C-alpha cells in the first residue's frame, strides 16, 4: 500500500501524536496539545476525568475529529502516514488494514441483523477456517453453534463488548485502540480480559492504547499512562491501584416493599417462548428508600431483569408489583404514572439518547410527558437538572456525539431524574465515569434517596461500590438467584460458591 506524506523517520513507533490539540467552534479546548508514542508490544493508558478528551485523542489516530471541531495544531501519524494530511481514501485504507478501534458503545459496531459467526468472519485476515472458534475462545465466550447463531440483540452488555473485541482482533491490526474496554464487565472477566490484552500485545507485537477510569486495570495492563484533565493539563505517571472509597455503609430502610417480584421467568429471546430461559423463578423484594444491589458475572441476566422491571422485556410468568399493585407486563400497557414511577438508566447512554436531539431537548421531554414543569419553566428545570449531575447549564445546546462517555451518562441520569421517579434502576451507571465523578454521582443519588425517599436498584460489577453503598444484595448466576440478603451479611459470610468466587476476585478481605 502506498500513501502520500509517508515519513520513514518514525519506523520504531506504530503511531505518534506531536503537540496535537482539538478545539470546538466556540474556542473551547477539547484536547490540549498532547504528544505520545505507541510502540509494538507496548500498552499506553489514557486516563483522566470525564470530558478531558480521552475519546477525542484515541479517535484522532483514525483521522477523526468530533463534529464541529478543528485541530489547534500538531500531527497524528500512523505507520509514518500523517492521518490529517492524506486524503480520505488513503485514511480509509490505513484504518481498514492497520487499525482496530472499539468504542465505549460496542453494540454500535455490530450489525444487529448479522449472526455472531458472520460478524467475526467477515473481517478476518488470512485466518484458518476455525477462526471464529479461536476468537471466541480468546475472549472467553462459548464457540458452540447456539452462541454463534445469536445476533447482538440476544447478548448481554459484557458479551457484546467481548464480541466487538474479537471482531477487532480478527483483522490482526498493528494498532489497537480501546475506549473503556473493561467497563461493564464483572471482576473475574475484567481480570481475564486484562490479562488477555496484555498477552496479545506481547505475542502479536500490537501497539495498544486504551482509555480507562479503572486504576486497577491501568496498573495491571499499562506500561505507561498519559493523564488528561478537563483543564488540559497532562502528565505521564506510573499507574497505581485505585484507593478504596471510605464511605460508611447505609442503613437499610425499614418500610415495606415498594417493589415486589414473585416467580418471575423471562424467555431468553423476546421472540416467542421457546428456548432456554433468560431468568427463572426470580424473587426480589425492595424496601422503600433502600438501595438494593444486583450482581453477578456478565451474561447472568442482570440487564434482562432491569429491562423486565420497566416493561421493556416481556415476562413468561410471574408478577411485578409496585406498592402492592401488579404492573402490566409491557411498558405500553402501563399507565403514564406507572411509567413515571420506575425509571431505568442504561449502561449504554449513547444508544439511549436520541442523536438528533440536543441535551436540553432530551432532558426536557420527560418533564413535558410527565407534566413535571410547564413550558415556561422547562428551560430552567433542565439547567437545574444538568447542574445537579455536575454539568454546566450551557450543555443544553449540545448533541450526544459532542459529549464524552461520562458526560453522556450524566445526561442520561438527569433525564431519568426529570420524571421524579420513585424507583431508579441503575444499570452500570458508573462504569463509564472516573472514580471521582462516579463517587459524586452516587453521592447525588444517595442525597436524593434521603430527601425524596427515592429507591435505588443498582446493577454493578463494582463490588467495592456495592459493599459501601447498598443495603441488600441479590446474586444472579445463569439466570437464577443463588443468594440474597443484607449486603453486610452476604459479603461477610457468602454461602454460595458463585458469590464466593465473585467476592474473592474483586475484594480484599476486610
């Protein structure tokens, strides 16, 4: 392959940036002048708070800039090619042959109509006939016919992330770019994927750059780290493990259940009732004003449970009661008030936010639908909600693609709070946030819980957060509840092997 502007002076590096910066149309610095070098067999972590420019920096290696932005200066080179000097045809060739990128929303990379076996084979570069099985085995997914025949909509968030990684690896790229690669993964799988990436980097001589808020992953995986801040200050630093948060345990509420689930079974697929179940015989009771956690390895049914509770997945049998009143199975059959009272924040904020709506419009919509503010007061209410979740009021005019992953997550939280719900179901809402922002969001939700008797159902792989922030915990394994009780009791003396394995993989003895 031949491209213009080839520079042979940097053959030792697969990719480099030199004083590369990005500014928005209004003059804001999305990324201040940054220099780094990505070398074969080496891993660089890009860290920093939400909105500091981590995704912008990674996507610059693809020759992409956020919509409406320009370079403030500097260069980006991949294998000696200046990605912003070559034409689009050349950029496309370089991306196709040499670079693999997996973003924060892996589902966006996967055609929902294609089966897993097709997704993994269509990009394969000189791979043997059993490449699909090898790739799935590499990312710790089953390679049997049942799994490879599935489509993306039948996978959990953790499974989607691993399929996207396997698809990226199928190209045998020289440069691998991963945006929050372990977000939403359970501790066991997170550690396995971290070790896998480190091994692949060494064996295949990949140059790997990844962004992460998880300092434990950074410490285990990265050779070097580049730290970005919202102010644009950068520094290289040696990775170090994340400190334990010192937040006192909550006191469980003593009132009766506001949410009561009995004998709930959910088919694996929304189409028909055949096949193996996604959830079986689920019993869950959540007290008003409490914080209830649901934990388990990726693919165990946590997100399926969340979507069933809000009526987005049809149940096969069982009941869901809100304050003693049975809820219809689907959201369309529920009243406006029933829909308002239970709100879901998903682990995929980009997919949950309408790309054609501004932030202001997205947050204002539930205010109008649920009649929480009149037309004249809506703008002020939107700004208050954004400021409540740590975003400036002037974000109202921005679109989802103009925000970082963490900023989009906070918009999704603001939108859910706009309905003034009684129950907030949080599906991995801190996985895309840096530790400080994640703590701030949980502090915010805890404050709202105390002020408004808000009930929280928290789905999380962050067991330190679960231990410190929740009253009760329910452990799922293969679609069934294997253990439940007060968080303190379950963590102190787990009774089931699945719980013990989960805790031992992520928590030091206390």
